[in-house]
C-alpha cells in the first residue's frame, strides 16, 4: 500500500488511471452531518452516478431523505451510511447489499465485478468497537474489485500528516491487505475541519489495486464540517453488461441551425457536399 500526494491543481491518479476521465462514471462521497439542506444540495446535482452519503438526513419514518421526483434511488437499511444511485443507470444491472452503517452496490459478477461501498465507522470508545469494518471485513473477501469510500474516523501515518494512529486503524489495514486495496486519498488531504479542533484526514477512498480511479478532491460545497469529495472510476475498468437506462430525446429543444452546422463540419472531401435538411439533421437533439 502507498500514499499518493496530490499536485496543485491536478487530480491524484491511482495506478494506471487516465488523467481525464469521462463524466459518466463520477462518484461523490460526503458526510452531510444529518442536514436536510445538505441533502437537498447534493441531490440537485444529477451529474453524478453514485453518491455515498454518511450521516444522511432522515424523514419522520427514519429513512434517508429522497423526495419524490428525485433523480436518485437510495440503498439503505439502517444506520449512518447510504448510497444514492442515479436513475439513469439501469437498476437490473446492479446488485445491492447493505447493513448497519454500510451500503454496497455491485456491477457485474465474478472477478470482473466492481463493488462500490459507502462506509460510516464510529470512533472507537472503550473496549468494544461497533464498526461496520468488522462486519464488512469478516470472512473471505468478496469477489471482484472494490471502491470503499466514506467517513472512517481513523488516523494513521499512511494518510495522517501528523502521524497519529487510532485504535482500530491496524484492524482496518488488515482488511485492506486481505482485499488488496490501496489508498487513493492523498496523504495529508484535509477532509474535515472544525473550529477548535485539528484538521484531519478521515474521509477516505480505498480501491482495489487493479481498479483505475482518479481522486479529484474537494467539491467546495459548504454546510458540513466534512468536505464533499469526488472520485472517478476509469470507464474501461467497468465490466460488460453495465449500461444506462434509456433517457429519451427532447425533440422540442432541437437546435436546427446548430445541427446543420455540426453536420456540415463532419463532411469530408470524399463526400459530395450538400445542404443538410431538417430531416437529415433530426438525429441531433438535446437530452
């Protein structure tokens, strides 16, 4: 395992990831501190495929905030970790599992599967540590590749610039060794700030060594003492069978002039030039 330091103005690349990745594989994770305002802010942006939320805002029934008409569906059973999945992703391509303080979706099967996790682990107080890390890490490592993100509430010199080590950190590192995970969060990256307390790096991202990811860091959103963070998965690393649900076309917003200009721009010298008609341009419309 190794730590990666982020260069100014550039994403931290993990293994063989691309420096620029397509927009259709973005993932965001954020401890929203139970704030409905933060939840609404996160759900307004439908450009992300997955959101791993810790300490979600809950309704009167105790379920995570997910209003009618929301662009996301939620994966959650109990506790302080949830996953929001963009509805443009076909639900039948995903396998879901979850427990107290953790949630997981899996794309594909076998060794080519990719599992995305949301984790919210409490501080270890006293002799007993009630952490989802114990439940998730029990037994044989699940097949496939994994991306674990969330609020781990752990310090260790591998990611903590002040060299602190929390109780429970070594137990978690045993899991990362068995699962062949490496840390994508740059060492010393500040992920939580609170007045009167030291800044810390406790919101982490861990990926299988053969899964290409790029860590982009802070989204700049306000409202929580935890920073909202972005990470992407290289689309070529996703298994076959992963696809988008059909969105349909909004033909009323077709820009005919723009469509004709784009059609003309694609004509090469080998083609006989002609003026595109409305019919020949009707394959360009807005989503």
